[in-house]
C-alpha cells in the first residue's frame, strides 16, 4: 500500500494478493479493461482505491464466467 495525496492506494501487487492471482494476471485484466486503475503515475505505476478492487470482486462473484484469462 502506498500513501499519495494523503490517501491510501493499492499497488498492482496489492491487488494481485487480494484477488489471489499473479501480478501479470492483474496486468492482463487491466489491458482487457476488466479493472481500471484509479491513478497512473508518470512512471506508469498503476494505483487503485480499495473501492475499485471491491467492485471488481463483486463483479467476479455475481457474473460467473465474466473474466477470461
């Protein structure tokens, strides 16, 4: 977790841990548009709000088969 602008942000690695997948899998989800980072740093580092990850998890739970790797 990183703190930017006084807010706690989740890194791609944090998101991977919460989802139980690898970092490359999260990167694939981003590329396919399944989850969108809330902030992209000039270094291209992607940051997420916890709410964004929660919404993605809810989508996975309620839309069976919605994610294809």
